[in-house]
C-alpha cells in the first residue's frame, strides 16, 4: 500500500475516533452524584433575620388626690421609672418602681403610715402604631402602709395610650383618671408618661 494512502487512512481513523469521543463526552456527566465540581461556586442562602424584642425605658410623673365627701383631701406625688419589653408580636411586659416624690399631705390630721414606694407590674400591647399599657400593684414599702392620695386606687383603671409608630424611638402621653371612693368622695390622678427606646 502506498505510503500516502496509509497516511490518509490513519488521519481518517483519528478523525472518526475524535468525533466519537466528542459525542460520548457531550452525553456524559464528568461529575457523577457525590463528586463535587471543582469549578462550581455555590451561592450561600442568606439566613432570614428573626425579629427581636425591643426594650424601652418607662418614666412617669403621677399626681394623685383623694377628695373626701367631708373633711378635705389628701394628695401625693409619685415618680415612676421602669423598663418594658415589646415582643415582635406586639405584646409588652415589664416592671416599674413608683417612689413618693414628696411627703403626702392631708387637709386634716391623720395617723396612717404613708407608703414610700410601690412596685408595679406593667403589661400591654403595641398594634397599628399605638402602645396601650396597664398596671397592677406588686408590693409596697413599708409593708402594710396606706396610700393616702389614692395612687393605687386609680391604678387598675389607668390605661395610657401612646402613639408609637414603626421607627419611633420615643412616645409620650397624659392620662387623667377619676373614680368614686364608694363613700361620696373620689380618687383622681394625672399621669404624664414617656417611653424611650433603649
């Protein structure tokens, strides 16, 4: 067989083999399951950020008065400080301490021991840009003392409403409450309340 013919045959054989190899390679996966492609770059899936509770400082100035049917009235002023935590679902809870700002005064002589401090539980909800709070007594100092001005007598009827839209860092309100003392007299209180994001 002439040499030029041999060369042509071998070139044709190599061309056919290369074509078959390319076809097989195009139909196969060089990285079967379990084998990682060294050139592939995985895009990390971001972990969603979970909402967290927010802590707020609570401060109040409360002026109270017990007006008797006969004999005048007793007055007391309080300063209140505490902290509340507002959950992502809008529920709020916390505690505060009310301290007598100045000695209670009455228009008549009396011998009762005036409370100097009152511990408060605070609960509430925040929805549609509004924070609503409620209070209850959790104890007082001295134990067994009286509240001449009627601060605790209006406590459970006091529900301050504070405008607190998303993004707000402070809010304030003034709330006034008047209740009968059950003996033709009345308890009244004025609350100046402020909350601030910690």
